[in-house]
């Protein structure tokens, strides 16, 4: 990798997170070594590989992944940069197009993503500092992604939900105080006096050329190389979303600034839709939904008992039919319901053949529901064995069975009446 011309080793985005573009020199440009092609699965289209180049620049405003903060996105002379990392002191940009070595390129950061990261990351410093001070709960790790930001706290004692409420309250108080956020760079090669409010430790002498500290005036100092806002006022607000248990530690999921506002907007939009649907105020939503859930449980019970009653009545009526072969189509039935009808019918007349069908409830109402469906053929075993296969083939039946019962799906229920002569013939043949 080429040497970096940056005297301090810090990129422009680390010196000043508000610089959105700069001109930098291309120190090297190499194609990304091709990953072995993935074997396409049967029927799967072969993926076209996106050409990517590793472009090393003298400096950058696109933050390289590190310290828990994901890489920024951006462009080099208009070509997309999807990732930046720092390798052996060099800022390596994964770029969609090659760049000429020695040329000057315009580097632009995707500011929306960057500012969101600045808000979430500085919010993390604030919540970690407050949790440490109020609850003796040091931060052991943190995560930031497009949807998700959290800190994992390792409290010395218990950390209750009301304590986290207090942390949120205090963090917002710090935001209202609009505390200044500064970057301090210490010489990493010499012993430094411990700054006031230091959270965590300074790295051992000699391990870093420079130690970059982020200071929230009057609240916190922490070694960090990420991008931050210059005043807590720019965080606008911090909202804890939930608390999770993380193997004995406490994970606090939160949202800051733009994310908190956008969450609030989507919550309100959803709430307004629910208000319209339920025709009641938001304060009554919970009560109304609880009642609906209870009502639904009651309805399901009632439908079940009425269905059983209906199946019994229908089955008895079919059993009383003078004919030895009974064909019946039941609207809105499933297989258990057809089975209940058949059981009730067989109790009245076990010697008859019953061919029951119902439309497929999964087929939308505007389609021909009476074509696709389910069937059940029951009766004396020898009769079902004799005529079953040819009977169900008439309705395009798939499925099987034994012991006087066949059941399954059918694709041509329109022909169900044509099953009658086949079953009657078997009945006559075996009754002789
Ligand atoms: Zn930081």
C-alpha cells in the first residue's frame, strides 16, 4: 500500500466532520481481487459482478469504518464509493470506477448518512457518560447500523427500567445545555496526564502515534476516532426505545435526532390510521383493541360450535337420503367440516357412498372458486376401493386414502355431478 501524505495520520473527516468535499491525490488504484464465482443454483440467474476498484487517496472526507462506526458512502469524481477502510495507514476507497494514479479527484461524502452517524454516535457518547455517572454502568460495546444503535452496559449492581428512564432524562438535559463537543489530539508516544472526566482508559504509551479524544465539555472525555457533532444541541433529543438483556449486561437501544423524529412521525402516522379504523381517540385504542381481541375469541368459539351443529344437521339429512350414493357440495367448508358431515351421515346410513366437495377458501372470491377445491369420498371400504380412483379423476382429484375414505384437492369441481354414475355403477356391481 502507498504511504499516506497526511502528517497527522487522521483523515479530514476526523479533523473536521463538517467538511463535505475535498480534492485529494490518487496514490494508487488496483482492481479488487475477484472473489471465486458463486455457483448459480438451478434456475437462478448468474449474478453480474460489480466492478470495484481499491483507490488509495492522500486524504478523505469519507469516514473509514472503525471504532464501531460503519464506513460512510460517497463519490470520487462522481463514481460511487461503497466502503472505505484504513489499511496500514492508507485510506482505501472501494470505488465503482478506476481513478488515474497521480490525478486530483473530488471526494464528496453522502452527507445525510454522515450527519445521521454523527448524531447517533455523539448520542452514544452522551448516554454512555450519563449511564456511567448516574448508574455506575460502564459501556462495554456499542453498535451502529442503518436501523439500529445501542450501547451495552455492564452495571455493577442492578439496572432497572426506571434507572434507564433517569438516564434518558439526564441525557436530554445535557442536550438542552448545548454542551460543546471538541476533539483533542494527544501525543501517543509520551505519558499524558489523565484529562478530567476521562471515561475508559488512554491507550498504553507507544501503541498509537496520536490519541484522539472526544470531549463533551463538563461531561465526558473518551478516546474515539469517529465523527461527531460540535454541540450536543445538534442531537435535538435522545429517546430510549427498549432495553434488552445481553447475557447479564443491559443493552439499551435508542434513537437520536433525525432518527427519533422520523420514528415519531411513523408512530403518529400509524396512530392516525388506527384512529380512523377504530373510530375512537388514540387514548381509547388499547381498550378498544383488547375488546376486539376478546370478541374475536368469543366469535371463534361460537363459529366452532355452530359449525359442529350445522355439520350434524347436514350430515343427518344426507344420511336420510333414499339414494345409496350422495353427492353434496358445501360452500365455505374445510376438510374437517366435510369430515364432520360425513361422520354424521354415516351414523344414519353407513352403507351409502358420500362424495362431498367444497371450494378452495384460498382462491380469491373474484376467481372461479367452485372449480378448485377439496373432496372427501367415504363409504364402505370395498366400494371406495372399487370406484374411488376413477371417481376422483373426474374432478382432477389429487390425494388418496384407505379404509373407506379418500380425500384431497381437486382442480375440476365443475364436473362433480359426473362422478354420480361411476359411484352408482360400483354400488350396483357390488350389491348384486
Ligand atoms: Zn465517538
